[in-house]
C-alpha cells in the first residue's frame, strides 16, 4: 500500500493565528481519478490555470465555491483526507527562540507525523505501508531541505511507525510546484479559507 501526502503552508501572521499547514492524503491508486475529478471541476467551472486562494475575487467566487464543493465531495466519499494545522499566537515559546529559523520544517515534521493519524493506518501489519510526501516549493536552502528529509525519513525507525510497518524513504520526499498539481491546488484553496 502506498499513500501520497500533498502539503502546503502559509506562514502568514494573523492577529490570533499563524503558521498554517495543510495537507491531503490519498491512496496512490486513486490519484489519477482524484486528479481527473478536480481537473474536470475546474474546467466545468471556468477556473483556468492554477487554482489559488489568492486568486479568488467577487467575479469568480461562485466558481471557487463550486471547486470547494468538488473537493469536499471527494472528502465525503473517502477518497481524499484533508487536514489543517495552525499555531495560536497566544502560545509563545520563550525557550525555543533559536529554532525560529527552522520553524518551517519543524512544523512540517509534526504536521506530517501527527495530522493524518498515520500510526493507525496499518492495523493488520501484513504488508508495509509506504508514503510519498510532496511539498509545495520550500522557501529555504537545499541544505535545510535535505536535513528535513533526513529527519522525516527517520520516522520509519520511530517505534510506532516501525511496529506498524510504515516507511517514508528520503527519495520519496520531494518539492513540487502547485501550478502543476491540481491536488495541491485543492489544498491551497482550503488552507486559504
């Protein structure tokens, strides 16, 4: 079994909340059907090019509402699982100030590790579960991205993941451009909302 996780983030600092992370989890054998359904919805609704939260205006609001309906139809049918995470600004960490420069990757690590309940995805443990992780363009250096891939792939040896036969190989963690991936566009639109 292989699962795919598409991830997007927004580090916007709002009055009450910041560091928004979102993701979509799906089975790899359902990817083409999900992509086709989302692409058909965009075409039917007249959303040309990349669908993004920042492109929503009064003129295309109804089209984007229809796109969100198509996304949540996939969620309702169990084909797509969406998760969103954010930090509350009231919770300040004084002792972690030195990690602020790594916050992007630290938050992604915990989001991927915990948001989808991966530790429960292989109850019979008969076959291994492999994960592929697709990140929207990382805003950091290659060295930091490579370090993040090492940490994330090390989850395969984390006792709970190891016992459940869940593997994240370093080469299965990659950056992608949302412009080229309609599932990531769906995450962007829901995350923005």
